[in-house]
């Protein structure tokens, strides 16, 4: 069991290096499907930018189901259904790597996804990296905005609840004061008694 974890910062730096070294390279596909690597003449060859990243880390072989077959392919790969690839977050490629002790930050997976999608749309690796980075930045900003709005909504809810609680206290009906003209017997007795003070007045 391996013990390897990839952070967002590491993945960004690694893909920047790959794209910088081969900016004009276009990811090869097999029949239009996304192929991360293939076996050619007995050698494992990465075919796309994410496949190149995984290969550079010495991990591409982990994604091969059986020797002699293609490595990871997405969606149209009928004969290798377990490993769908990084084109979709949460797909089996991450589970496969995780089973070997290779893990990624959630944002690192998202970044790989953004760059891979740009490549799959036909962009050269240099352009795919730049466009993927822009798309990832937009994702992060949108997520932060949603989190801020959610926090504001929660704060507003807490304010409304607190306001209602205060209003409930401040708006309590004062107990009714009953005023009666009738005097109690002791009050009558007190008033009818002659008044004296220490001076005898």
C-alpha cells in the first residue's frame, strides 16, 4: 500500500510544467474517447495531459485493468468499466488510486478535471492549462460567493430569530392593575383613629 497525497498546489505546478514543456501537444484519443494511456509495443505510453501527470508520478500502471489493454478510458470504454477517469469528479479512477493509497485534495481533482476538459475539447496543452486554470478560478470564486451568501442567509436567519425573541419579551402585556375605591377595614380603622405625634398634637 502506497501513502501518496497530492495537494492542489502540487498538481497545479506539475501541470504547468507539463504544459510548458509541450505547449503544442494535443492529447491523443482512441475513437474519440479519452484515453490516459495505452500499451504500445509492450510499453505504457501516456496519451493525454492527465495521463502524462500520472505517468510522471510513476502511477499510470495502477490504472491498467489487465496487461495488454488500454489504460484508463472514459465513458465509451466498454471493456474497462471500472476506471472512468478524471473527467468526472468522484468517478472510479479516484477510487482505484485510493485503493492503492494514492489520494488527492478535492480541489486538486477539480483542477485536473478543468484542464482535462479543455484538452478533450481539442485544445493544445498550453491552451488547455491556461483555459482550465481560468475555469478553475471561476469555480473557486463562484463557490466562495455561494458560501458567503449562505453564511449571510444564516446570519440573517439568526437575526430574525433573535429579533422575534426580543419582541416577544418587550411586547409582553403588563399585568392589569385593579384600582378599587373601596377601602379595606384596616384602612378605615386607620383613618378614623385620632392622629397624634410625639408632641401631642
